[in-house]
C-alpha cells in the first residue's frame, strides 16, 4: 500500500521545519539511503534520506514551505506495481483492523519448501505492513515478519529492520521507543501583533516575518529568563601577561599558519576551571543535576538573523592551537548553517564574547540546560593599584558570570570565576 513519508525530527528539540528543496520528483525511484530533500531546522540545513525503496508517487509539501510540523506527511511512496490511483484509497487502509474472533480454517497442506513465507498478518489478525524489499529479505532469511517491530512510518517494516537478522534473531528484535509528543509551543507573551500594529498606525515601518531560528531564540530565551533563577558574579581580569604571552606564541606559531586569539585563551581557561571546580561542571536536568566529567564548552557565534552555540568537546584536553582551529571551523560552518545537531547541543558552560564590538560589560542569558555562561567584555587600558600599592596602567577585561542557582550556589560560582581569572592572569600555567 502507499506509504506516507513523514517530516522527520532532525534534533531532539525540533517541532517544525522548512522543506527547503526537493532533490527528487514525482515518478522517481528511490532506494534506502538516497537523499530525497533538504530540510531547514531552526539551526541548520540537513539532508533527509529515504529509509525504504519505492517510487515517489506524490509530493505533498512544496519546496520552500515553512512551518512543516514534525510527523506531518510530506510525500507518498509507492510500492512496486502501485500507481498514483492507489493514493486516494490509501487512507482507508491506514487503520489496522480490530482483532476479531477468528473462525476455524481448514488445515492447509504442508508447503514443499523448507523456507517459511513471511506472514501477511500477525497472530491476532493485525495486518503486517512491510516494504517489498523487506519482504524479500525476510523470505530469503526465513524470518517471520510477524515477530519484527517496524521502525518505518506507522510501524512499517523496512529494509533496516530485517538486515542482519537470522531466523533465530527475529523474536529478539527490539520494538522502537514510543514516540514522544512534541513539546507545546511557548505561550505568546505581551500584546498581540495586531495590538502593536494599531499603536503604530500611520507610521512608516517594515514588517519582518520571523524565521524558525528567530522564533526558537525568542521562545528559549523567554523560557530561560522566566524559569532559570539567574544570579550574576563580576570580576575584572588583567590581561597584560596574557597579551605578552600570546604575542610570543603567535610569533613562534607563525610558520605553521596559526594565530591564537584572546578568545582561544578564554575557552581554555574556562575548560580548565571546570576541572579545577568540578562541582560547577553541571547542568540542570529537571528533577536532578548531571555533573559532567569532561569540559564541553559552548561558544556563542553570531550569524545573520540569530546565533549558534557550537560546543568544543573535551576542551580541557586540547592545545590552544587545536582549540583555535576547531573554533574557526565551527564558526565558519555555523555562519553557513552547516552544523550537525550534535555540534551545537550539549555542554555545561557557555561563553559569549562581545569585546570585539567594544562592549565593556554585559549580562548574558543562560542557555538551558547549562549551569552558567560567561559574558566577556573588551580589554581596555585602565588605571589600577599594583600589589605594592602604586598606581599603574593595565589592560583590564570585565567579565560577568551568569549562574543557574538551582545548579551552582553563590560560593561555588565565585570559586569557578576565581579559577577562570587565575588561569587568564597566569596563562603559562594553562600549558602545564
């Protein structure tokens, strides 16, 4: 029977996406693994592959369509021998027939072959839905389809479900995890768009439609400020030793084409601080706290229309030059919206640096489930009192640590920020 191809959830938080481009057309044959279309999430553009073989019978969602809900039908796949005429009749066959009291049937003569044919129905009378390729593979292996839980749309058995199985393995095939309901969209806050429009009636303005990324940023940051109990810790950090050390390293690394930024040192300092204060390397997990062992540090990257927070995993283990190269690669692909979900999800701590824009200091909003985020301002020349009591001039950078009080208490947050300051003011120790 015709099978609906559903809008996939390409990340755990995805609720809807944009069908950016179709790479197949109606009438095209596809096999498992063939790329069918490109889908834009709130964060990236990703390719969607076929999980089964068949013919594209009908495309239900035109390319460029925004706001396509996860699990909504986007196309119809036809099996061998089916035509577009079968699509109209398909909905009547979607629901599995209710189990009825089976009437006794006359005993059939034993089949002459030793290989059992795949079952057309389960023992309770429920029809088995399987692709032609899955049926052929099951028949070749002597596997009873009635013992397999399908992972395709609406439990359909596809090639991946029967590959690698033997007759004895089939009963052990695991059922797919139950689908989780999509999280409800955040309730709108403040006056409606129509009410705001009336306030500016007669004034000239341009109305900009929100894209998926902007909607997600608005919803997540509203949720963060409403539900995460923020508190803020501030320190001034002297950078003169770091600037001199950085200049020395960059001169030595010049033949390798490596140029370290101040931000590379900040990433390393935060990663090491999370190891020095391990209780602060934690995230809020609803009714519990997850204390991480590695330092997975996220760094905010501004892109057109929003931002990404790619994560540098195991940052405490990597050299400054390795962190620099990885950060440049992640930032470039973030701006092209080519990051995979695992590259911008996770982490326990984030850095937001606006120093290059001349911002002296600011307070950043925590990105749940992170336990903290460091807001970094510009390094500027300021008068300071030296250790011997004399007045001097130093390059000073102001930072603010925003902390989730559910995860990190005040004294622990202060300990973490002090460790970051110590690492940056004695940069050579970060190489020890």
